[in-house]
C-alpha cells in the first residue's frame, strides 16, 4: 500500500537518509527500529510531507505522494503521531480530538469516530473537558494516538509512542496498537523499544545511520543474532 | 472634578481605549501565530481611514457602506502584505520578517504620501455622531458611545471566531505548534492568511473610527496610535487576545485620566505609553495575561 524507493533526506550538510526503501502492506503492522539519530523520525516526517529537502519515491496506493503537503497527506488517509506526543496542552481533550478531525467535514462520521475513540480510551472520555496539559504522561500518549485516529486514517504512523512511559503503560500502548490494527488500520511504528515493537510487527526494518541494514518478519528479527546483539541487550 | 465630568472622562477613556485595543488585537494575533511584530500594522490603520475618505468623496458612497468596503479592502491588503513580504520568509530567521515589516511600513507610508499627499485632510463626520446628548447635566458625544459599542461588537465577533469556530481552533493550535497542526491536517497557510485578514480588518476599523474622533487624515497618522497599541499588547501580554483588550483599555484610561487630573502633564501624554512600556519590560516582561516568553521570542 505504501512503497518507498530510494528515499534521501538532507539537513544542510547532514545526509540523514541515504536511499532507503521499504514497503508497508495493507492491514499490516510494520516497524522501523534503530538507535537514536538513525533517521527513523526523518522517514516518517518525509512520508507526512513535512520535509522539503527529500528525494526519492513515496507511493501510496499506486500514486506518487512525495510532492504533497501535509494536509493532502492527511486527506489521502495517512496520519502521523509525532515523537514526544505533542498534544496541545492549552486545548481541551475534546478540542485536541476535534483538531485531529480537522481535514474532515462529515460531522456525523466525526461524531461516530469520537464515540468510538472515547470507548477505546475511557479515561479520555472522563477528562474530555480538561486541558490536555493536565493529563498524565500516559493519558497524553493515549490522547496523541486518539487524536491521530480522529482523521479516520488508513495508515497510522506512530513515532516512539512508548517513549518515557512506565512499563505498565508501555504494555497498554502496544495493546492499543494491536487493537487499531484489528480494526483494519495499517500501522507504521517507529520504536526504540525494539523487543515489544518486533513482537507486534508483521514486518520489520532496522535502520542504522540512514541506511536499512536488515529486514524481515518481526519474529525472524527477534531471532537474528545481530539484532539481539545490538537492540535486545544480547 | 464633579461626577458629570468624571463620566465624560470615563467615556473618553473607553473610546480611546477601545481604539487601541482593536489595533492591539492585530499585533497580538499575528505575534501569537508567527512570533512576528508586524510594523506595517499601523499603516493598515491609516489606510482604512483614507479608504473611507475616498469612498465618500470619490465614490459618493454613504458612510456605513464606505466603512464596510474600506475594512474589506484593507483586510485584503493585509493578507497581500503577508503573502508578498512575510510568507517567503517563513523558514528564515525571525528577524528577517521583522525587518521586512519595517520595510513594508515605510513603503506604505511613502505610497500614501504620493497618493494622498502629505497635507492633512478633513474627515466627513455623520452629524448624528456630533450632536451631543445632554442628560442630568452630563454632555455626551454620541461618538463616545458609538466607538466603544462598535468596538465591542467587533471584539465579540472576533472571540466567536477564535473560540467557537473550526478556523479559530486551527488558529489556537497553530499559535502553539505549527508543525503538529500541519500533521493534523490544519491548512496552516490559509489560517495565517485569515489571521492577517481579521487583524487588519480590526486595525482598519480602528483607524476609521480614530478619524471620526480626531477628524484629520495624514499619511503618518498610524505611527503613534500604532506604537501605543503595540505597547498595549505588550502590557496585556503579547500573544493574548484578552490581554490586548485589557491593555488597550488600560492605556486609554491612563492617558485620558492623567491628562484630566494633571492638566500640566498634557504635553507629555504620548510619553505615558512609553513609560508604561519601560515599566512593564522592567517589572513584568510577560505582561498581565502573558505566558512564559522563553519559547516565543
Ligand atoms: N531539523 C534537523 N536539522 C538538522 N539535523 C537534523 C534535524 N532533524 C534530524 N536531524 C539529524 O538527522 C539524523 C536523523 O535524525 P532522526 O530522523 O530524528 O533520527 P531518529 O528519529 O532515528 O532518532 C540525526 O543525525 C539528526 O541529528
Ligand atoms: Mg526520532
């Protein structure tokens, strides 16, 4: 469904992505793992249309989307939940979610998704009129995911959703990823928590300083000696 | 001072204060979203007033029509200025857009001198704004009721847009985090254009009403009120719309009341605002309603 071919990203003199290629098939969970600074966020940001300084092909359902704006990308059915949650602290939970649905105009469908999201995250429902900034870290992460879901995406890109969360909450995040995948949404997951990500992923890629060095099914990478050595603590 | 005079001073304060507030809102909205102090804003104030003058003299339009039209034309011009002079600099260091706005400000002033000529012009005032109402010994100029009333109306519309509409939600989101707003599908450039349009419309409205209050037009007429409105925005806490309103009203009040109670100081009335600015920057740089500034400036 999403195909990336020979994607390059430059920041000034830094060559952050050196021609990566990857595929995200419909209905799958694909994960991109790698150390800090490997280029994971840059990959997602390039897909989301945030980067101007990129080269290569990004094809979505057969059409090239590499020149599109972030708004077009969201309308095309791809949403990105950025690293560090980036919820709007001064807006209420409800407003954060409405913002997620900004690109849509069908009010009835939005209301239906809002109900669904509140069902999925009952804690957000209780706090719907609270400012986003008053939520706990875990709740903020739920809000960031819920907000992304409000765009009714076909592909959800999550950038390190488990970052900085207590172990129990990390588990919850991964069970939510499974849940949204069960709902038929395709997931492209970026993680430093390699083990959990590989467990949930159908397909996985390892990124090292801008180059994809390994790929395979999640299970095969968990079994791979090089991955165990570098990312799973031996 | 008797109470009749006090009421008159209060109404004058309210009139002047709401004129400052309308201009301050434009400064604060643009700053809130782009962290840009738009120096060309005070020229929009001037242009709005001149466009009404044109509408009435050249276009033979009735005054309310000329006012509505002038606001619309000035607002479009505000959007155009952003597109031409600031938008190409979005990714440049912030100082670039600031300098560009100073350039636009001088440019518009000079264009105004060429087109409108530097001689001050008399402004047409509808008679019903001038015939004083006298009740209980209080002499009230309808203008001092009309200006605050119309300003309040404009502000309510503004608050409705910002807090009750989808575009307003987009504005509030952009003002905190443009990139994430983009990711959520907010058409950032369109919302910025809308912000310039609204802010400029309010400045034009203020300039038009200013010309009724101090019935003279000249190409530099925006400079001092513009500076004061900017100070009002800083005083209220730049970036905050309620802050701009409170700051504007407070400045109008301070100016009128100081002159009323200390007539000897009347010659310094333009200096009060700057003293206030210095005090705010020294003692409460974030202003009355302002937030932390570290991530803004
Ligand atoms: N805005 C930027 N300006 C300059 N360099 C950047 C920028 N963003 C990322 N980089 C650099 O690009 C490389 C990849 O970064 P990133 O994609 O954020 O990696 P990851 O998400 O895997 O930690 C790093 O070397 C980083 O320093
Ligand atoms: Mg990253």
